[in-house]
């Protein structure tokens, strides 16, 4: 059975056009990756959990603030990523200070086979991107959510 994730694509209008909030994964594997490495704030959920509840929880865990207008969400559907994970996303219009984003952390052995463990943030940074730049930054399969957002706003 494929793993499932759910997330929130936060967007805002600016004079230059629409921008979206993307997050960059933390940890040593992603440290030097940029284009094609960013993601919509999202996270895995288990069987029996409602995807929307998971999306709201994961947004708060990864961004560090709760979404205060959950009733205004627009469902953008689902995509299958290259790793076979199914990702479901909702869009919400809003604004957060990307420089203030503080995510939860995870622990892993690093360096590999060293016996030492280190703690890393799940998200090491967040940034607002115009839609054109966001397409280059996002994990390839997630770019479909930008098309769906444009269709619905």
C-alpha cells in the first residue's frame, strides 16, 4: 500500500502576481539541493485519519503556526510522486512570515554508520515564490498543484 501525505498550499496576491509558500526539507540529504527539492508543507498520515485533519496538523508542525481559516480551503486533488507516495493538497489564501518558520525535528544517525545521532529540523527554511519560480523549485509531481491553483483562483 502506498504511503499517503496531505498538505496545505498557502498562497497570496502580490503586485507582481500570485505567490506560494514552499518549504525546503531539512537534514543532510537535502542540504545542497535546491531546484526540484522544495515542497508544499505536508506530511504522512495513517489509515483511518482524515486527510484534511492531517494536512492542517502537518501545516502547523512544519510551518510553526496554525492555519486560522480552515473553512476557506479549496481541494486541489491528489498526485502520485515518483516515490509512489500519494499526496493530497488543499489551497488556502493567507500570509505568514517565511523567515519565522520553525518546524519540528527528527533524529537520525549521522554520519552514516558512525553510531552518532543528530537532530535535524524537518524543514530548514520556507520562502514565498512567484508561481513561475515555484514550478522550478517544487518536487516535479507537486507542480501539478500550481496548475490546479491557477484554474481555481
